[in-house]
């Protein structure tokens, strides 16, 4: 049986430890999140962000170090929260196929429920520094490694066909990201129905030619 824990809608894992500053910082983050998603990172100046928060531009530096660091914080939070959700739903006493189903559901569901952050991670990654980009890539590699390990376990147990792991993993992640994007932009696309269809398609692909067990 597939077991899935739904992530909260807007987790704030990295709230500052100073409770007096936590709320203003969260307000800045949430406002920047939607402005970046709607208008693009380059078009949102500090003045525009401050105006949306009804404060002076210079006052923003009481809550953030820079606009680029704010962008990195939003993208990093999304990727690490997604990794946490994936790991939470990978139960040790389940089969490779059950792990795969849980991975697919977690990945798509999380990205749909956090559509603004997903959009920013995809479109604004290029605006990060090389060091920041590498940190994000490290998180994405851990997500990919989890999927690769699931596939490899299935191959070893002869429930999945032999395949090139790196290529297959990359293709499956591209499918999951595209599905999340499609659901987020099409109000007529049902989340559960799409996830279940995607699960069937991916399992069929991986089981092609493999021994039935």
C-alpha cells in the first residue's frame, strides 16, 4: 500500500532565530516570492519590493543582506524541503515499486503545492552566483540519487529492466517536472488523476522486458 505524507503548503524551515525579526523577514520573503514569480527577478527592484511592503528601500537591509541572497534563500528552501519530503516518504520496509510510486507522488504533489517556488527555481536559477548554483545542484543531485537508487534496487530484484541509470533518472525527473508545471497552469487538470496516470506510465516503462514477479 502506498503511504504518503502531504507537505505543508508554505513551510518556513529557515526562519531566523530572533523572534522579533522572524515575522518581518517572513513578510519580505513571501512578498518577494510572489513578485519574483509574477514579474521575474530582474524586474523586481528593491524599491518595488519595499513599496509592496509599505517600507523604505533602505529598511529592507534590516531583514535581508541582498536581493540575490533572498532569491537563493527561496530556491534553496524549495530544493531542500523537496528533498526532505522525498526522504520522509521513502519507507524502508516497502518494495522498489512502492518506493517509486511514493517518489513520483511526493515530487509532483510538492511542486504543484509550491508552484511559485517551483517556478522561481526553474526560471531564476541563472541569477544565482556560481557558488549558490552549486549548492542548489548538490540538493538536486541528492534528489536524483534517491530516484536512481530506487531504480537500481528494482533492477537488482528483477522487477525493473536493465537500463542506463543516469539517463533514465534524468528523463524521469524531466517528466515529473513537466507534469507539475502542466497541473499548476491548467486548472482543469486533476492532481490525483494525473499522478496516478504518471505512476502507471513510469512503472510500465521501467518494467518493459523485465521478469514478472
